[in-house]
């Protein structure tokens, strides 16, 4: 029986958003219904709520925003490298063409989150709770997805070379269009994953079996 494809819900934002500033951001601030196109250096605040906000061409490198909440928001063409998003909740969020090198998403909850054309080498997604999440054409080299709970997570045409999946079940995860030479997992966790015929050799070699030409 053909497996049903689920649809990732897209963020819902009103048209004609007005410019808003983050200059006065602090703990438990509500940032809502607007667009952000400039931030003066890294920001630090906890338990911030972002609702119906469009970030574009913003550099948040090194910012600390743990325990935050994001809903119906878009982050487009942003540099989010080494941002601390740990213990954050994302619902209906689109990351488009963003830089996410070493970004910390540990212990986050993600619902209907779409990653498109993002560069996220060595990003941290440990102990995440993901449902209806899709990575498309993303660079995830060296990223960590340790001990995570997933329900319908897909990687599309992404690079997942040297990614850590230890402790995370890949059952029903479609890796058939991904690019990699090695990933870190075990026989139990890889059970039920969807791979291509060409990838089968790499998976066999992962478990110490030599393939003779």
C-alpha cells in the first residue's frame, strides 16, 4: 500500500506588514504582526514570543533566544549561525535560504516546520520533538539529531553526510534522495528507513559488511 504523503502547514501572515524593531527586546516580550529587516548586533532574551513575524536579511549571529516561541513566522535570507534556540517551540515556521552553522535547536519542539535551501552544518537538533517537518535542499553535514522523537520528518534532496542519528528511529524517514557517504546510526534505528538502491551499499558498509565487486 502506498504511504500517504502529509502536507506541512505553511505559516499564515497578513499582507502589508509594518516594520518593527527589536531594540527593546527583553525577557517575555511579545513580538507580533510585523517585519524585521535590521537588528543591531546579537540579542539576548528568554521566553520571547514571535507571532506572525517575517524576518528578512537579518543577521542574528550569536544571539541567545532560549525558551522562545515562534508561530506563523518566516525567517528568510537570515544569518542565524550559532544562535541559541534551545528549548524553543516552533509552529508553522519557514526557514528559507538561511545560514545556520552550529545553531542550537536542542530540546526544541517543532510542528509544521519547513527548511528550504538552508546551510546548517554542525547544527544541533538533539532531543528534539519533531512532527511534520521537512528539510529540502539543505546542507546538514555534521549535524546532530541524537535521541530525538520524530513523526513524519523528511529530508528531501539534502546533504546529510556525517550526521549523527544515534538514539533516533529513522523508521519511515525517506533518505532516498539525500547525499551522503556515511551517517551515524545502528541497525535497530535504521530499520524501516527508505533508501535508494545505490545507497544500499553504503548502509551495508556502515555495519562492517564488505561488498565484493
